[in-house]
C-alpha cells in the first residue's frame, strides 16, 4: 500500500475513521455505557433532591429504560424513514 497516491491514502484513512465512528454509534457497548451513566446521574440527582438514597434506585431506571427503548426503536424507524424518503 506504500505505492498509493496521498489522495487515495487519505480517502482510505477517512473511510476507516468513518467506519469506526459508525460502529461506535451503533454499538451496544455505547448504549450500555450511556445507560450506566444515565442511571448513576439519575440516582445522584434523586438522592440530592430527595435526600433518601434508598428510594432513588428504582425511579432512576425510568430515564435509563427510556433511553434504551428509544435507542432500540429508532433503528427500525430510521430504516422506515429512509425507505419512504428515498424509494418513492
């Protein structure tokens, strides 16, 4: 690959970077990481505002599950939208 022009190598590098970004955006690792951060943040917020940490754990699942459900359901909705937008 050393005999390629700099422009072609730049395109290859860009495509590799874009593929990595796309893989990150759609990965379950990212979704779970955001869910954990959301849960911890919600627990902290509820503990600070309510003052009772024992009551914060269950209600903190509401925003966490909302995020997970939205990230799961948006994939099929996105595909439907793309299909209807560009395949008419």
